């Protein structure tokens, strides 16, 4: 057991830690290697008139698609608003009748209680 304690103490000697921490750092391993230069890419020659015509057609197509999408969204909103208004119109009639009936029942009950007391 004493032998094991000595081995443990020798392994956990702080000098070993200091030596590991204080080891010299080799700079050649820590230097960054520059990335290889990228090959120079030349732009392809183009004809400005043809490119402008194609770009203009694409822009018109994109704008027409966006316009169609906006029209569809607006139509869907209008349909939904119409449905909600129809529901509210039906719903407003029913509760109003229920509220009136409840008020009339309470009024009749109060009248009955007041008249029976006399």
C-alpha cells in the first residue's frame, strides 16, 4: 500500500505539470499556411441589347405573377370578410332574442316578487 501511495505521489508531482505547461512551442507548426490563390475568372462577353430584352421580359413576367398573386389574396380576403359578416348577421339576431327573453323573465320575476309582497 505504501508503494502505491508513492507511485501516486510521483505521478501527481506538480513538476511534471509545470514541465508540460512550460514546453517550448514550435512556431513552424503554428504558422498559418496561406490559401492557394484563386484563378482569375473573366466575365463572359454579352450583348447588352439581348440581355436587356431578356431581363425586361423576365421583369414583366415576375410583376404579372406578383399581380395575379395579390389579386388572389384580395379576393380570398373579400370572400372571408363576406362569410364573417354573414355569420355575424345571423349570430346577432339570435343572442338579441335570447337577451330579450332573459330580460323579460327577470322583469316578470321581479314584478311577481314585488306584487306578492304587497
